[in-house]
């Protein structure tokens, strides 16, 4: 994510009085499957105001609902949580709750840099209102792997918010993130691309199914995304806005059933 600058003392004082928030560590939740995995939910809501005295002050609103992972083997949990923390915050600190708190603190400080501009102008500009939301969910997928899905949305002014879905898949025996080479073999890239073209044509409801026809809907060439979910019966490739198609196309999710990939599936 972003790199952060240092801030002068008066901003820290303003930040203390102009923000409020709460966080909750909920009870541990065992996964439905008896696989020794427990989820540790952490929820956080925080609101910062550019003008602590103005009832109509613009705000930064942050909502986070994340999941840390606990396993019978602490090394496995450490590997999983480090990958989650790096994906969310570009940090190797596996303490998810601590990283959420740190992230909010930094975003508050960044936001308060806008205060002098707002106080001077009192301009009722929409971009002074900012928001950031993260939610996470976890399921059990292919051969007992852990699917961890992150949904985020950020608004920092402009015509619309920016959102994304990011999927991680973990080997529950080692905590290692699973890559495509771990489950496919041989000429798997060519075969997956063939199925992706078919899936994309079905998504846009076009025929005939050819590269040329499908490319007419795209701004970038179709590729095998590293953003995928290893479900129990299918693999799902995720393309966020602007990855391959215009913003108006939305998030593109392409499913390929494993039955169509039996010849390359380990």
C-alpha cells in the first residue's frame, strides 16, 4: 500500500480530539469442517473529522472486519497470517489486529493533512469525505485447502469508489500459499486459457466463441489471473475493474469446473 510521511505535533493533537472509533475482538469461530482451523474475527469502526467543531465536517470513515487464523500447529498459523498481513498491509507482522490498528492510525494521520486546506476554504467538496472498508471471509476448498477472500472498497474523491476482491488459497498442512503449479501439470496454461475464453464469452453472452470476438469487450488482453479461488468443484478466476475490462463492466468472475480440466489436474 502507501508509504507514509511523518507529521507535526499539532496534527497529532487535532487527530486525538477529532476522531473516535471502536474495535472488537469477537469469540473464536471453528471452521465447520473438522480440520483444526479456528478463525479469530476482529472488527473495527473508526470516524475522523476534519473539523472537530463543525457539525457538517467532512469525515474519514473506516470499517474493517478481518479474520486471523489459528491452527493446532502455530507455525502453520504464522505462515497464513503473515501472508494475509502482507496482502492487506504489506507487512510481515502476523498480528492481524495490531496491523489493523496501525493501519487506521496511519490513515487518520494522512487524512488530517487535508485539514488546513479545508479550514481555509470551507469548500463543500465531495472529495473531502473519504471512506475505506475491508471485509474478509474464509471457506474450505479443493482437497481441504483454505480459501481466504478479501473485499475492499476505498473512496478518496472522484466519480466513484474503487473496489477489489483478492483471493488467497492456503495449504492447511504447511500454511503455504497455493499457486497454480501446485495443482496443475503439463500444458496447463494453454488448457486454462482455452476454458477462460469460453467462460468469458459466456459471461458477455456472445457467440461465436473466438479470441477476436471476446477481445472486443476488453481493454487489456485476457490472461490467467493469479487471483483465483480453489473451490471444491471449480476454480474461479477473478478480474477486478480495469484488469481486463472497463470500469462499467464491473468485477468479472470466471468459473471453470474441475471436470473440464481433468487432463491437467494433479
